[in-house]
C-alpha cells in the first residue's frame, strides 16, 4: 500500500480528521475501560482534541497525517511539546486498512526524526497497560520505562491504567 505522510501546519479537512480521531478513541477507549479506567466518550475526546488545534500544530507541536493515494486519511500521530527540551508522543493510530503495511513504524520513526529536528532532548509517552503492540515499538526504539512524569497530559487518576516511557534523543 502506498501512503504519503505530512506534518501539517493547519487542519484543512476538519471532518476527516475528526473521524480519524474518533476511530482512534473508539479503538483505544474500550481497552482503557477494560482495565478499570473511567468510561469516556470517543466523540467528546475527538472534539476536545480538535477544539484546541494549537495543541497539535506548530510552532510548538506537530501533527503527522498519513494519506493513501486517493487522499483518504489512514493514520496519525502527534508530538506535544511539554518543556523546552521535551515532547510527548501522542495519538498514534493506523486504520485497519493500513495495518501491517509498515505505516505505524513510519509514523513512529518520522515523529522521532521531527523531534530531533526541533532540537528536543527527550521524548515521553504513555500507553495503556497491556498494549503489547505499542510497547514493542517503544522497546524496539530504546524507550525506557519510567514513573509518571510531571508533565503527562492525562489526568493523574488515569495513571494506574497507563505505562510511562522516555527516550533520550
């Protein structure tokens, strides 16, 4: 499958990005809730993300979108700056149609390369406990397991359901 990746400066097709984020939250929230996490609404989460696009876009943050040859969104990932020298890797998602094509690896590695271009020294991340697919990617790329970091953007009450990681760039 051919795909194109782009760090966007603005969100041109809000409806398509909202649907992609909705699909991401629809995928991840049941796993979070199965661990005992609170029930959250995928639509509300997608809307909250898009209602403050400044948390996704330059100059401080980055939002990477992946498209197929017909410009259909296949996946995404973001970098959210949390300090002058650090960012969080957030919202990595690949739609079912593109899974197994290497797109997830590319989304992951392109964000690490972008963090280096931004002059960052540290990358942080969290993922749901037991999310072996994501944990394997983090481990492969040299992330270390750590305690919850103070700048983590999730509410502190979510910590029992999450794993926290860090990479020195």
